[in-house]
């Protein structure tokens, strides 16, 4: 790979790291070509961008953006690395989990994840990352909580009104 090609990859990676608030760093070393193709297809179907790059180029891209912000990720850059970029913070975790279940394997493994400024390192965080709430899920919960008291008040008023109507009919 020439220096110009390396710089091109670094610029592309910087663009992706800037574009997305969420990315996962996975180890795909023991996956076959067919398995990687299946994983790519699944990512594409779920609006997750998957990129494979050399660890040194990933590190250079991250360091040139903000060396301190991404410092916790550098130790995860070893072996074969595939990056998963997503708007939805939990979609890559769901893809990895489903892929493992389907293949009865432990790969791809999670090396690290960067979710809205927080860094999660190690495969042990995968289960927790599948349970992260998306922005829309949180908004839905808040709306549900806000509607709940109003629904109870309306139900109580309706029940009170029905009781009064029953009492008036009985008299």
C-alpha cells in the first residue's frame, strides 16, 4: 500500500468517525470469507457500515481527530479489525449476537465500542450493549410516562361520572 493510499484510507476513516457517534471495533480473524460476506450483508441490511482496515491506520485516524477522546480504544487495535459504524447505538451489538447464535461461535468478538462518547472495552460488554436504549425508545418511554397520569385522571373522572349516572337512575 502506497503512502497516498494509506492517507486516503485515513481520511475515509476520519470521515466515518466524525459522521457517526457510535462505532464498534470487532475481531473477525477466524471468520471465513463466506462468513465475513454474510456479516457484511447483514450490516448493510440493518444500515450499519462495516469497514475493515489496518490497525495502524485506524489509530492514526483516531489520533488525528482527538487523541485523548479515543485513548481507551488503542489497546483494542490488534489482530484483524472490522469497524461497524451505526446511528443506532445497539444495532451492531444485536448483529454480532445474532451472528454468533446462528453460527454457534464466539466470533466476531467485540474488542471495543464507542457509544456517544463512552468507551466499552472487551467482549463481556456485548450483552449490555444489546440492551442500550435508542433515542427513539427513550422518547417513547418519556411520552408513555407523561401520558400515564393523564389517562388515570380521565379514567377516574369517567368512572366518577358513571357512578353519578347510576345513582341518578336508581333514585
